[in-house]
C-alpha cells in the first residue's frame, strides 16, 4: 500500500496542470497556430498579388500571436506565476524554432540577433502567461 501511494503522488505531480506539462502543451499549441497561420498566408501569397516584401512582418506577427496564445494556455492551466511560465513557454518556443532553423537554413542566428529573438519571445510569453492566469 505504501508503494502505491508513492506511485500515485508521482503521477499527480506530472498531471495536465503541472508546469512542465502545461508549458509543453503551450509550445505545441503555439506550433500548431504557427503552422495554420503560415499556411493561410502562403495561400494568400499564392492566390493574390500581395507583395512578398511583407513576409518578415507577417512571420513576426504570426510568431507573436502563437507565442501569446501558447503562453496564455500554459498560464491558464498552471494558474499562478503566469509571467514566469509564459516567459519560459515563449523562450522555449523561440529556441525550438531556432534549432529547427539550424537544420533547414544555411545561416545560423548568433550574437545579438539570437539574444533579441529570445528576449522578444520571453516578453510576448510573459504577456500571454499573465493574460492566461487572469482569464476565467
């Protein structure tokens, strides 16, 4: 009976509302939102005469919306310290995209560009996490 109680408590510590699970879920949600929005914008570029010069701005906007949404979800699930867990979610999302970018792109982001991208991810994540904690 003592062994089962320990096993039960360890299962509860990694439930859906646990911080690691909520952050992971937030990152997955952010990735899904990014893929859907980028696909929609790709169709927009393909079927219209919208200038491709706005692509960097659209990618930034899609990333900001995705980070905010994923961090908001994580903050709502965890229920406290939304700024921290949202910031972690946003930073890990950006880091994941940068790691994926290493394998896809020829140039690697380094220096101040890397730091600024992680910082912006943390800022949008912090805002989303605070929003999520205060959502009912």
